[in-house]
């Protein structure tokens, strides 16, 4: 997997979750959540979740999912050793998803509700300047920006039989249908986003990354100096007419840049 090294990549991260206009009209909370952490060796662990609109406690389930996933990887960072075997990554990611799912189910028991009341999607990524390993349950996507200015979708939204059909972390078939991907190469940038942005960010139904959408965002995160101000700017972008005229859903976008 990823080893500690003398020359550690510097990682910059900007992320935001904002309420969609449809949720504002219905006085619903933002049901998206995100969490990230840069480990001592410069490795980024990041997670994005989109709570199900039909779930009464979706925002709580999404927050538990991302927090548990990131904490679990950070706790087991000793397993981020050099490995060319994708199955090692798949195993670590799958085990983490199981722990996140169990945390959501436990919360449902405490609240005496059904797990589906806390339903959310989940995208979990482990990234360095040389590799990205991603697990995805449900909609949204993870896109890598390489050293040549390309934007490549590492994961894509699943195409269900029905519009707005998706799989959630607590779904019976979640772990059987999870996308597990390992991308190796020069990682300059990373974007993870919930499904509210996928029609702007991807050419559907192919799931191909829309380079004009990502190029200015990758440039933006690569130049970040003030993280607080950068987050405010990202939130403003997500609330701008350019975005809200195309989607009324909750929106989450996590951007990262890697510099050696």
C-alpha cells in the first residue's frame, strides 16, 4: 500500500456540504456529510455521504458513516504498507465499510428506529500522490486529476433500473455491489462529490468526467493558502446560480491537491 517516506507529499483539502434549494423550501436539513483527515505520512483519508431523502434521520446516518469510516482507516494506518496487490486495498476498504455499517445499525438500535431511517450512500477514499483506493456504495463519484491535466472518473454512479434508484450503506446488497477501485499513477488532484453534482461533473450515462468542470476547481484547490476562506468560496460556488439552476439537491464537494 502506501509507505512512510522521507519526501512526503503535501496535501491541501477544501470541502463543503450545503443544503439544496429543495430542502430549503421544505425546511429540511442538509442530509449530506463529509469528513477527511491527513495522516502523519501525508496520506489523505476522505469520505462523503448522501443521506436518503426518504430517511427520517438521514443526516445522522450520513454523519456516522463518514466519521466512522475515516476514524477506522486512521486507526489502522499501520496497514498502509507497500503493496502492489489490489486485493489488500479491497480488503481494508471492505472491512471499513462493514464497521461503518455496524455503527449506523447500532445507532438505529439506540434510537429504537429501523436502520433504513438512517440510510445514506458512502464514498471512501485513501489517497497519496501516487495512488487512490476508493470504495463506493450508491451515487456520486470520485475523480482523479493526473499530472497531464486529465480528469478521470475512478468510480461512477451506478445505473439503476429506475430514476433516482440507488443503494445505501444499510441496503442488504450493499457490500455485494460496492465499487472497489485502485488507481495508480501521478495523482495531482482528487474530487469526491455527492449525487447532486453528478449531472454537472460527469457526462452521463457514460460516467466520463467533464474536464471543463474540474479544471478550474483543481486549480483553485492547488492554490489554497487560507483554508477557512477557501471553504467559504467553495460554499459560494455550490450555492451559485451556475449550480443551483441545474440541481436542487444537497451538494457536497471535497477537493484535494497533492504536491511533492
